[in-house]
C-alpha cells in the first residue's frame, strides 16, 4: 500500500522540481538576453 501511495508522490515531486528548474533556466536566459541588449545599445 505504501508503494502505491509513494510512487505518485515521488512522480509529483520530480515533476514539480523539473518545472521549477525550467522556470529558473528561463529566467536566467531572459537575464542573459537583457545583458546582451544593454551591451548592444
């Protein structure tokens, strides 16, 4: 019973972690683009 309950929980945590990582990477990418735009001006 514990295995059945814990597997979806682990899957959920992993998905949340990957989603947060993607958002962080996107923010970093936008920040880098912002620096380049400032440099080009």
